[in-house]
């Protein structure tokens, strides 16, 4: 297959497929579902064919490129390397499995046409982000992805989903605008946004302050999508209200587009930069620990998994930070970062799809309500257990391998008490992961529900998912299990294949994953998890009812919600108030200056033949209408006592209209309106010319 044709089809066919599904769905839901399945299956098959056809060339370091010229002036540029091939394959696989499960999940939902349309549009945008060869193309598809995925969060159209969608969109838009500022600075400084040209250009550029400013702007934009602290506020609220297939993709893939951007910036603008690495490490540690802590307190299944996603993104960013600190000896950090990205994507596909199956049958996500749901469902229990053990970092599962690499990179760096604190927080966060995943598994699959009738109903559910959903879940879990069972044969090779994005040439030494030293790190986290579960989750985080039954309680203080505590008061309260005051001051100053000028330099002087009121036009029109009025009175023999003075009437109307125009023209609103019109005309020019 021609590489250019394959890249173009991978990026643009989902957009066409989404439009086709929307059109077909108006006539037949059955054929729409088949068409959606066909599109995502062909996307996955095409990705595999492309991998087979160009895998050897990419392994040899030869990048494949494709360009769509003339779009928005710069054109769209795509490339395919090892990292992009890995994540293109994972994205296609996850979309295929999520779409297959969506047929059963949306059986009794409304607005299914809309969901499938934006499901496929987001697939095209996501592939466009991963395959982008320059940051301009990345930005375009990144923004498309933000707006199309917004519909997922708002799909149910109830108050929680619309509120969460508004938060998601606000974070995405603000992050996108900050990212655009960074791109402006970067292009002005380096003269290029092509990813392969950034590293040599950045090394030759002397004003590092400009690069750091641009880098921080890009970090804000990409970090907002990745769910990094403190821009994580959308993540714990969007996942619980979004449909489960959408949650799997939001957590597993869309957050990785943000991580991909951070990797591009870190590896091309600040390669082996200690200061940048330290900043990313600090953000990563806060995100890692904060997400795990929120997950321990949460008692909603999907919210716990969402907070877990935040924590695992923190683990990944810890690896990105260690790449900068370790410099040229960063092979462990590079491999750990890449493998944990892949692990987290596959794990969250399994866990969120399993949560979707639970929600389809129980119509609830609260642990107290779904308690005992899976006690007599061995297939679902086994699938969920694979995901839980993998994300907890239990040996023989993929999460253990990637976390071991990340932990070894921290140990290899050494350092003083700060790095020891980072290591302790790393191990403790891993322990919290063990604790909250144990909570979920025990509650759903081992304990009994306090409502005996509800427990009997759960136990009697033999057909809780159809064959298609069972296929999607089982295959995903088997792939995750096999992936983790062969750390050297599969995982290490995949890490070496994708390491080129981070400019790592040597593979580094092979890690003995199951040595006593590495097993002891996992053992510490497991022990911490057992203690937290036994003495915290089963203690203060549970409450005994009068019946003697213990129930889960969310003890997290409601006032510690960052969105309600900081973001909404600042963004919707303080900043608008300050803006109104500033605008009012400038508006009043404009009026004052205009009046002052008219009273001094531009003082009005009487005309030689100044009219008593109105202007020449109103005076002439008024005299004409008065003459017509007198002629009518003579013909109809009227006395004229009720006649209107049209000279005065037209003068008054002209003054009212003139005063309105003067108020508009002297106000800031008029200036903003002109600015908006000019901006729209500029965008139209850039798009079409």
C-alpha cells in the first residue's frame, strides 16, 4: 500500500464515515450501526496493513510523510514513525472495541445518530493529532478533537452532564488559546513549527527565556487535555456522566494526545534540560499523588476510574520529567514513559468497558448500589481483575513492568532528600492504586448488597451482555494479559520501536524485572495498599448502619472541590467583575476625552445660517411635509388645529437616532464589534485564500 494514500485514509476516512453514518442513521439504525462498525474495523485493518508495509523502514529510522498543501496557508503535514505507529494502532483498536460495545450500550438511549457522528469525527481528529508532523497541524486537529469530544460529555443532556461538559469545554478552549499563544511565540523565535526541525533550531537559539515562555504555554494547552494538576478539574466530572465507551476513549486515548504534545515539547525544545525536567517532574508527582488520593475517597465506580486516570497520567509525567533530569542516560525513563502510556490506554479500555456493562444492567455506579453485582459473573470478574491487577502494578502484569522502569529511573538518578521524597511518593501512590482497585473489586465482585432482593436480582442475571460486547471485553482483556506476560519479548521491543520520538538512539541495558530488588519495590507498594485498604477504606471511609451493614461513604470535604473553590469564583466571578470595572473605566475615559475635546480644541461654533433645530435634510423634508399638509387642509376644508409640525418631528427623530449612534461609536462595545468583524474576515481570508 502506498504510504501517502494510507496516511490520508487513516486521517480523513473517519470524518467521511461519521457523516455517512449520520445520513444512514436517519433511515435505518441497524445499517448505521453496521456502517460504524465497518469504518472502525477498516481503520484498524488499515493501520495493521500500514504497519506491516512500512514497519521495517520505520524500524530503520526512515520516517514516512504526507502533506495536504494550501490548508489555512501552512498546509497539513503528517508523518509516521515508530511511536505514531504504536499509538495509531492502539487508537484504532480502542475505537473498534468501544464502537462494538456501543451498539448494546445505546439500545435504549436517544440521540444515537449524534453520538456515532461525533465518535467517528473524534477518531479522525485523534489520528490527525498523533500523525501530525508539525505543531500547527497538531493544533488544528487538537481543537477539532476538543469540540467533537465535548458532545460525548454532554450526550445525556441532563444537568450533571451539561455542567461537566461546560467545564470540559472551558478548560479545552482556554488551554487551546494559551497553546496558540505559545505557537505564535515559538514560530516567531525559531521560524518553524515542523517537529523534526525544532531540536536543531532550539539548540541554536540563544534567548532561552522566550523558549521557556513558549514551552509553558504549550504545556498548559497539552496539560489541560492530559488532565494534569491543576488543570484536572474536568476529568473526575466528565467521565462519570459520559457514556462508558466514550469514557474509555477519553481516559485511554484523548488524555494521551495531551501527553504526546508534552513529549514533543520536552524532547524537541528542552531535550536533556534539567530545569524543564524538574518542572515536569513536580507537575507529575502532584498529579500522581492527587489523583490517587481522590480515587481512594471516591465511591462512584467511573469517578474512581477517572481519578485513577489522573494519577496514572502523573506516573507518565514523572517519567517525562526523569528524561530531562537523566540527560543522555535516560533509556529507563523513556521506555517506562512509553510503556506506561500503552499500559494505561489498554487498562482503561478494559476497566471502563466493564463499568459500561455494569451500568447497562444495574443502571447505577454508586458502589453501595452496585455492590455484589458481579459475584456470580465469572467472565466479567476475570476481565475486571486483569485490568485491576495490571493498573495496580502486580508482577506478571504490564503495569508492573512500566512502573518498575519508572521507579528504576528515579533510583538511578539518586540525588538528595528531594529525590528520596519523589521515590517515596511514587511508591505510596502505587500503594494507593492497590487500595482503591481492591475497594472496587471487593465491592462489586465479592461483597453482598445490603438489599437482599437486589442481590438476588443481580445473581439471577445470566445474560448481562450480548455476544458483541462480550467479544470486545474478552479480546481487550486477553490482549492486555498477553502484553504483560512477555516483558522482554513484546514490551521491550515495542519501547525500542517507539523511542525515536524522544530522540533515544541506544536501547540501554536490559532490566531484570523479576529480580529481588525490583520485586521489593512492587512489594512495598502492595503492602502500603493493603494497609490503606484495611485501616482507611474499611475504617473511616465506611459507615455502619442500624441494620449492622457497613456502607461506603465519601468523606472528601465538598469545599475542597477546586472547580467550585477556585476556578468558578475566579473565572465566572472575580475576573468578569474586574473586566467590567476596567471596561467601564476606559469607556468613561473615552467619553470624558471626547467631551473635553469638544469643549476646548474642537469647540462647536454657531453657523452663519444655523437652523433652530435639526439639519438641512430634516428641515427640507419637514417643510415639504408641512406644505403637503396645508394643501390637504385646503382641499378638505380642515381648520388645521391638529396638524403636526413635521420640521420639529423629523428633527427630534434625527436627534434620537444620532444620539444612539454616538453612544455606540463612543463605547468600547463598538470597538470590540469592529475587532470581532475584522478577526472573522481575517480567519475567512486565511482559510479560503
